[in-house]
């Protein structure tokens, strides 16, 4: 699927947002798309780790590299992954994204990108519900479309993704350097090995479509 600026807006600089659970998710799952679209006005936000002494300052460096503005919330992200109240997640997402309107919002898929991180799924659910209820003003919502075969291989683009693109050598290396040089993951870590060279998304043009696609993915959980 070829995407042109005219598909989003007649404005000279479309406004786009990325809302993810954690700092580094923005780079892993859509960093190439961000790098390939410097003409967009990017806002990148995370639901967790605002007071993480290691990752919060690194996230701010990444914002500078991407030429983006951004913000972080500090929802619980403990190792037990206790479910968060849906209202709490929606309120955090609404605060991070308001009061702007967007041409495009990128976020996690309903099942996340690998098996399995609860916060990724909760982020997606909150964003879809905000759009459905009128709490998010966007023309389009794209969900990351990856899977890992139940941990049998590293995450890769789903076969049913609406949009998929293989990154150029230059862009992929820049994306990977953000993971290794800025976030500081060693080359042998899961994050560095995962860093997808191909990126994929499910593309929703209406809140109703997003709700249907979320339900379809939930059936596979």
C-alpha cells in the first residue's frame, strides 16, 4: 500500500502521534516509519517509566533524534503485570494525546507484538476506546502488526498486515543504532536482535473499523 501525504491532509505538515507502553517501543515497532517521515509533526508518548532514571532520559534523547515532541506517564509497570483499571489507562492516554487533533496515530496491536506484555494490549484497548467514544481526534489509527509464533521466533510482521515496508539499509541501521547506542541494549539482547527491518501495521480509517479489528484479534488470543 503506497501512502502519500494527500492521503492524510492538505496541510503542509501532517500531525502524527505515537502512543506506546514503554520507551523503546516507539523505535522497535515504528522507528523506521518515523525516520522515513520527517515532514510529519511527531508527538511520541509513553504510558510508563516517566521516573525511570535509566530510560526516561534516553527517551528524551530519542525524541531529539526523531525531531519529535513527547511526554511520559508513569503507570505501574511492575514485573507482575497486574492488570490496570481500564479507566486509569484511558485517562493517561487522553491526557498524553490531548488537546490536539491528528492525521495519524500509531499504537500497539490488540495482542501486542510478542507473547505477551499486558501493557501493550492495554494501551491498544485504551486508544481504540478513546477514538470510539470521541476522546481522541484522529483521521486514522494504525496498529502495529507483529507476532512471534508463541515465542517460537523473534517478532515479525503479520501476514495479514495492511501496510508493510522493508526499511532501507540506511534507515534500518539508524533505527538499530537508537536501540543499541541510545537505549544501550547490547547486540546480543532480545531488543537488538528483534529490531525489525520490516515494519507492518493494521490501518483503520474509522473507530468502528478499529473496534472490529480489535475484536478479530482478541478471538485469536
